[in-house]
């Protein structure tokens, strides 16, 4: 899992992919929520925190939201950026 920590620079402000990530991250969570809103699910299991944007958005929609993340560094960055988030974060691969 430490290998994943070597890739975390893409999740920081000013990363080369920051603009593309912002565009995608502001589009796809709403699309997913629109597709499942009629089912009104109570829980969601997500694989990876990524930039944290979708984790925060989904945690407000689901009563139970668990995220499996392989990088402790990404988890630490997420907790600093979103200290109010209620998702359960599990460090595992």
C-alpha cells in the first residue's frame, strides 16, 4: 500500500490534472445520484477517496457511507480538508 502514497500528488491543489478532475468531479456524482434517487438507498460502499469531493457529496445523501482507501496519505489529506465529513473511512487495499 505504500506505493499508493507515491501517487498522491495528483490529489493536491495545483496538480497538472486539477482542471480535468474538477470538471469530472462536478459532473458524475450528480449523475449517479439522479440514477438511484428513486430507489432511495440507505447505504453506499465506495472504493477510494480520490479528491474527496464525491465522498463528501455522497455522505450527505446516504445514511451509511463507507469508503475503502488504500493510501493513508490520501486519508490524512481528506480528513484535513473535510474534518466535518461523516463517512466511515477504512484503510485497506
